[in-house]
C-alpha cells in the first residue's frame, strides 16, 4: 500500500485566495507562549482542520471505515482486515491511532479553551466567541466518534497532568451524549451561517448536521429530526441545495458546491494529497486492489424502483443495464471507456482499445492477463479523475457531510418516529430525482417514493443511504447501529471465478442474487460459479463496540476494557 501524505494544517486565515483553508505546514503551538493574540488563536483552531481528526483515510485511498463494511474489499496481504475478520484486538494499531487522535484533538481544544482569554485584550469579542464555538464543535465531534465506536469513554474537559490522565474512569455513553447536545447547540448559536468568498470553515449548518448525525447514531430520533429540519430550513447565504450532478459533486469541479456542508481541503501544490494507485485500474497504472463488492453493485435498484431480485428489468448477464444511474457513477460499467482505456474484466478480452494511446494494448484489467486484476471484477469510479491516473496524485477535498445526508437523516428519523408524511417523501424524492437528473416534480421520470407504509419506507431509507453514500465511509456505522453487522459481516466476500473456471455463458454472473428484507445478499446458491475471496467473521458478543487500546488500559487502572476483549 502507498503512503498517504498529509501535512499539518496550521493556517493563515483567509489566505490561499480566500477559497480554502490555507495548508501551510507549521508546528503545533505550545500553551506556555501562545494564545496571546487573534492570529495565534486562529492558528490553534486551524490546526484541528486536519483530515485525520475528521475521517481517517485508508492509505490505499478511500474512506477508511468503508473497508469495514460489505461495500468494499481490499486485496492486500491475506486480504480483509481485523474488523471483517473478527480478529480486532486491543493491540490493533488502527484502533490505537483512532482513539489517540480523538483525544489529541480533545486535549488541544481543552488547552485552547483554557488559554484563549490571554488574547481577550486585543481580539474582538465576536471573534473570540466564534473561535470558541469552532473548538467546542471540533471537540464534540471527537466525542461523537469515540462513543459510537468505543461506547463509554473518559470525558475529559480540561488539561490534565500525567497522574490525572492515568486515573480517570469512564463516563457513560448516555451522559456524554447529553453533554454533546449542549456543545452542538453552543456551536449552532455562535457560528456564522456563511463566511462568504467560499471560505471553508465550520458553520451553523455544519454544527446542525453533525448534531443530526450524532443523534441518528444514538437513535435519538426527535433530535435527529429537529436538527436536520433546521438545516433544511436555512435560507440565504449558507443555505444548502443538492448539486445538479451526482457524479460531478465528488470531483474537483464540485468542491465549491452548495451541497457540501463540511469538507477538508486537500491540494497537491500544498503537499496535502495521497497516492491513489490502489484504486486505479491496472491499465491506468494502478493496482485495482480497492474493489467494490458484488453486494454493493447488487444493492442498486433497477429503474423501476425495484430491487434486482424483484425487477423484470434486471439481467445478470448485463448487470449495469436499467439500473439506478448512481451505479454507473459509482462503479465503472463493463465495456466503457475509463481513464483512457476500455474497461472489461472478461477473461477472453486479452486486449482492449486505449483512447488515450490510440491503439490496442494488453488488457491488464482481466485476470487472464494480470492475475491480480480486480478479483470482484469491479472498480470504483466515484470521485476519481483523469488527473489521478496522469499524475498519480489524489487531492480532491474530503467531504465530511453533505446536504443529501441531511435529507435522508430527516426521512429516517421521521419514519422511526412513525411520522410517514409528504415531507418524508419529498426528502427522499429530492435525492432520487437528482440521481436521475430531473426535477423532483417530474414523478414519472424517476422511481419516486409514494408509499407511506412505515415498513416499506424503512427498507427504502436504508437502501437509499447505502447507494447514495457508497464509498463515503457511512456504511459501517449504519450496519452497527442497525444491528445488521452480525448478518452482513458474516457473509463471504465473493468474486468472479478464476478465468480457467469461468463459464463464459454465465459471464459476468450466473443468476439473480437473492436479497433479503434487510438488503443483505446471499450468494451461497451459486456454487462454483462464484469464488469466495474472503470469509468474514463478526462476533456479536463484542464487536458492536471496539476494544479500548491495550496501552491505555495498562496505563490507567480505572479504564476497564470493553466486554469480551
């Protein structure tokens, strides 16, 4: 895997043409000689706009937690990862990094809050309040990540000595959540709705959106409904709308879209970028190692609004035909041009035409030519640009939360509250209509949701979240909070048979996939027409929370390990 290069984000406010946060790499401030003026306060806040404090990104490109779900598989080493292998332990390095990064950000926020008044004499009060709101929002989001992954954790709201840090017990998840609601509310009340000039900083909408997500994860449906509705009702500068094009939203052309509520800038010229080789096709110079699963592909409905196992439009021999347009925007359809080459994993397509080179080339995207081409046969398209292949650099901004999530959060909360009404249908249909590129009012031009049956709406909402946010890192926590991980993450990862064993008459897939009421696919009936790539395992007795890092438990006798780890 290639190393992800991310530099420290300490910024000069509103530089870089006032379009993005400045990405100048500086050193982190120390409390003894800092916080004495507005510039130093801003630098301290801006330091926490680093990507690793918001969403860990896998070194091989992509939203880290997507690899813990049934949407994505990474071919590397023995395959899989400790989460889907059921072998997650307290000594896991990723667990320790996640936990420590959260508390690192919390410690810096606490230091800022305790020292900010050193600058009170030379910093406008409004600026002081706004920066405090940013810091409290950042700290709150760290605790959201902690309680959703680890459950009960220490609630630390002031700087601590080593002795104090080694003698702090857990606070219950419920109590921390109650505290977080007040912190999110403070940010809502004290952050601007917009900064103008496309400055990317935390806003009122971001505070409301993160509060809504936290409430959703806590099954606090009323709060999730209220917070998401508040975002939907924003008007004027800083109000949000869906981007006209689904696919463009995730490219550099979409970085200033009014759909984006919060994103973290990445820019090659500022050396804040990553090497995307694992996600690029082999023909385009990558490894094809980060793969969509067949389960993800099968989750997209047909154009009649029905799942593939219920629709007469679905043909397993032509799986991209008559499908939700978001499928072709997320996964590269077979026999289409992608990054300068015709993409087809068919075992007999040993050569393909390169529109980039103007000639035929060996087809390294079929396993009959390159044994380590995509094992599932699929490669990701969402958010990937030609420049990634040309320069072998990925520097698109990382989207943390966007307006479509607000609409679907509102719909889910209302459904869980038993409030199936026209506003629910409108929220879902806005997202669906955008996928088809038509106005929401043209109900005959896309598979509009019309039912108010709560059971059916629940299925629709869950399927909509999966396909709308594929490869954005939300699927894993959805499986956890819906208690579906014990079902989805015990199914094997399947791929295409080895070329010598592939029945050409059944290519690419031998039949219609059975999909149950929870949207979970079952490939057990296809026998040797599929190949098991990895056997997932999920222990429901412990894995709905992660283990606390062993080093933290050893250093703190009051920090009890989570059950069964």
